[in-house]
C-alpha cells in the first residue's frame, strides 16, 4: 500500500467531510476523523500520507495529537489548521515539527498545495525508510567478523592493516571482504561506504525516536 | 522671613515681590487684613482693655486658615496684621520692639503649623486624619502664640499678676477655639460627589432655623446655674454634621459662635461667665467637627467605591461584548470554512465530469450556508430584535429531535442518553429552535460533566406536568454536580469551570427559556444526581397548530 492517505481530524464533522471531499476532488485519498483519539485508534503508519488536524478540539488537541504521533515513531507530516490564529500556537506547532500551520477559513489552493507538499515529503521519507530497511536487512546477513572487517575497510584501512589489527591473515581478510561486498550487494568500495553511512544514519534516527 | 519661606516651600510661589503681579491675590490679601482687623475688634469687645485675653480668638483662627490656604509666605502679612492690631489697642501700649517680637512669634508659629499641614496634604478637611492634624498643629501654634504674648505683652495688660496661671490656659483655649471655628471655613472639603440642590438649600435653611431656636433655649441662664440647656446644642449640630459633613459642621460652628457673640454682647452682666463657658464650647466644636469629618470621609469613600464599581461594570460590559464577538467569529468561521471547501470541491468534481458527486457537494454547501444563517438568526434572537416564532408543539417531539442531534456526541463520550416523558403531556407554546438550543446546551454541559468519570454515565431527559399545569422539563446527569463555589453565580456570564468554556451557555439558556415565558433553575445538585429543570407554557386553545 502506498502512503498517500490524507487523514483529516476535526471535531466539526462538516469541516471534516468538506476537507476530505476537497482532497478527493483533487484526486487524493482522504478520510476524516471526528477526534484525535479516533485517528489514533485506527492509525496505520504505513498507509499514512499526512495528517491535517484542527488545533482546538475537545479531548486531545491538535498539538497533543502531533506529539502522540511522534511518540509512536510515525514520521508522518502534520498540518495544523485553526480558527483562532494565535502566534504562540503557530510557533508551538511548528517547533513541534508541524509541516504547516494554516488559518481557517483558507483557500482550496493553499490547502491542496500544503497537503501535496506533505504527501511528497511522506513519499520521500517512505522511500528512504524502505531503502534503509533493505540495507539493514542485508547488513543483518553479515557475520560478526564480516561486520568488523566492513567497518575497518569503510574507515579506510587497507587489507594488510585490517589483517594486522584483527590478528588474521591477509588472505582471510580478502575472503571476508569479498563476502561483505557480495552480501551488501555493493558495486565497489565507494558504494559500500555509502551503504554503511545510510546504515549508521537510520540506526541513529531510530535511537532518537525511541 | 518671606524669603526663607518661598525658597524652602515650592508649593506656594507667592512672595511679596510676586504679589504685585497678581491683582486678584492682592485683593485677597487686602480682604484678609480687613477681616482680621474686624474680627480682632469684635473679639476684643468682650474684655475691653485686655488685649491679650480674648475668649475666642477669631482673628487668630482666620490667620491660621489663611496661612493654610494661601501658603506660609503669607506669614509676614499675619505678623504685620497682628502687630498693627496690638499697636492700635487703646490704653497702655507695650514698647514697639515687644510688639514686633510677639507678632513675629505669632506669624512664625502659625506659619510653621501651616507648613506642616500643607506638607501632610492637609489643606482641606477631607477626613478624620486631617482634623487630627489640624487640632495638633492648631493647639501647638496657639500655645506658642499665647505664650509669647504673655511673656512680652502680659505685664502691660491689666491682668493682676497673681491671676496669670488661670489666664494662660484660658487664653490658649481662646486661641485654639478660634482656630477650630474659623480655619475649617477656609479648609472646606471638595468633591464629595454630592451636588448642592434646591432641596439641600431648603434643608440647610431648616437646619439653621432649628439651630437658632435651640440656641435661644440653650443660652437661657438662671442665677447660680450656667446654661443648663447648653448640651441641647449638640443635637441640631449632630444633625447638620451628619447631613452635610465637614462643611455642615464648620458652618454650624460659625453660626453657633455668632449666636453666642451676639448673646454676650447684649448681656453685659454675663460676661464674667465667658471664660468658664469656653470649655463646653470647645467640646462642642471639636466633637461636631470630628463627626463632620468622619461623615465627609465616608461619603468620599462611598463616592470612590461607586465610581470604581461603575468602571468595573463598564469594563465587564465591554469584555462581554468582546467575548461574544470572538465566540461569534469562531461560530461563523466553521460553516464558512466548510462552504468554501464544499464549493471548491463541487467545482473540481464538475470539471472532472463527476456530476453526481458535484451535485452532492453543492447540497452540502447550501446546508452549511444555512447553518451560518441559523447562527446569525439565533444571535438576532438573543439580542432580542426578533421575536421567537412560537407554535403549539409536542415537547416529546422536540426532545426526540434534540436527542438525535446530541446522540453522536454522547456516543463519542461514552454517555448513555435516555428519555422518559409522562403520558398525555399537553402541547407547549414555544419556539422549537430555541428550546432545542436549550436542550442541546444542557446535554452538552451534562456530557462535559461526565467526561472522564468512572462507572455509570447517563443523561436523562424527562418531562412531566407541574403543579401549575405547565410542562416541566428536566435534564439530569449522573455526574458529580456543580461545584458549590460556582453554584451561586451559575447563571451569570463567565462563571464557567471549564478550561475552554466562555461561561455563556447557561446565561443564554436562561434567557431563551425566559423568552418562552418559562424559567430555568438548578433543581438538584448532589454527586450522582445533578438536574436542571425548566418550565414551558402549555399551548392554549387559540394557539396555532403546527407539526414539529
């Protein structure tokens, strides 16, 4: 399933219906929810393109929803809409990672442009996540020794230097190296370096989320 | 002396040099000199030849009040006046340097007293504090003035040497009483928020008449018993001071003083009693002034309080208008937003060739525009420009419709909505939209009250006939009830205990129920059972029948 579903959260059902219809009329997939709790109850991060939420709602507010999504590790872009444009609220929303902050009533162009930007962002990060996952899957196939060898090679050591550091023969290092290149599906040293950087970055961002 | 005064006290810019540039002030000063001379003569009439000893030093009192009003620069004028009048006293005259020294002490002591009073912002008798300061300053200044006169001029008077111990206190009392009588006239309070109307003038005239009649009684004397009815004078004076405050007290005192003076002038044989009489008179003057100042002070506080309350009321009216405007803006913003989005959707759907969907979107657009119109209409009704459109309706139908509207909200909050309506309830004569608004508002409040509570959460809508034959409707919830601190002002605007509530809901509800001719109240308030009830008038035989 491609992550292009626009979630609209507003306690006023008419607004929810209207915005969902507007998105659909522009060829997007959209669904509306009556509250933040309702969205969270049925939320599928893999299918989520973006979330458009009213700032003020009874129960969980839009900003609280934004935080809750972040806590769940769903990197879904959030657009906050509001009827009372308070600067402090806008600042808080944007600092909390909201992609956009729009004041009601707004023009369809503005709304759709913002939603498209969010979906685009979502699409790209989904692709990135997919690529990250593929690299991680491949890296998981490496044995501990192979992993050690890869880390040293990527750090710029030559095979004899690696052999000396690990206390094994140069020949064995060469064997490991060939297996690493094979398992990681790297087309050369430069490619391996790139994969290793991606691996580190996604590990770091996962750590940041947890 | 004048140089010293003007350089030290900036409050008064008057010096002798400046004086000639201000003709009005020259007039005031000249008037003072004339009045001083006249009062001094009048006071001296009672003990001819004894310049130092007057039973009531009215001229001194005038000088004191003049200094407080005009500023201490006038002290030189006071000294000059004192000197001139002593100089002009017939009979044996003390040497000029003694006269000059005594006059200087008088000007200086009264001037210093005035400086102190002015520095303490006591140039007007606005309260008890002012009077106490006046009394302290007056008593000390009088003592200094009388002592100097006795030391420097006493031996030239006709007093026997052995009687000065008795004469000094008497002279002091005379000077003090003079200050308490005349100075307050120049220190009358201002701005007590009480306009002087015709009625006030009549009252004042009546008071003066009563005061003079009582005086005629009080001044009757029998041999061996001095003025047994003197204390009667307190009664009309208390009346005057209680009614007109410090101003009334000061004027009343002057009137009594004038009466006394004319009495003693016509009764030369009684002049021996004057000194003994002073003590009682001082008590009267001081008591009445104190009462007058207390009344003035209270009036002043009351006026200030009233002004503040008016300000607060104005501010709260403004705030109410602002809050209403903000709430209205939000209320209208929602359907407007929906209208915009639906209309644009319709446009796009039309362009894409999905005509049926576009048609639906246009229906939605119209529905939202109607919603906006309904808000504007209900606002008009709230303001009262439009009368409710009433009809004979079944309350049960109204209730069912309101329940349908409230249903989704109750479901979301996990609240059960039940209704029980008595059989055979008559139709009510009401505006359907307004009654539904009341019901929805009360249900909304009940749902809010139940949010987050454990156990059974239920809202019961019920109705029955009350003793007067009206329909009595009830909205009851199983929540904790209204907090007691809110209960008293529950129906006032902004009495909300909800973090986001404006506190207008119940105010509006009460207004709407009253517009139908009913009333709304909190009938039960205890944990587990909180009920609002309202009555609705029953439709009469002539009522227009409509299906709801």
